[in-house]
C-alpha cells in the first residue's frame, strides 16, 4: 500500500506540473506545490485562470 501511495504522489507531481505548464504556469512551482499537497494540486490547477487564453484567443 505504501508503494501505491508513493507512485500516486509522484504521478500527481508530474501531472500537475504538465497541466500547469499547458495553462501558462511554471512546471517547477506546481511540481513543488504537488509535492506538498499531493493529488489535491490537480484540481487546484484548474481553479486558476488559463494564462494562454488571455491574449485574444477564443474562450
């Protein structure tokens, strides 16, 4: 069970970083946030606005 939890945390760190990067945020910052709060960082990424869509792109 411990190894499953560890793998889930590592995957959530990577996913949170990649999702944040696609939304115009820093991979490193969100990787660290995910390291501290775990899988809860994934929905948190979506609560912040998408920075790539602000520059005249369709919503």
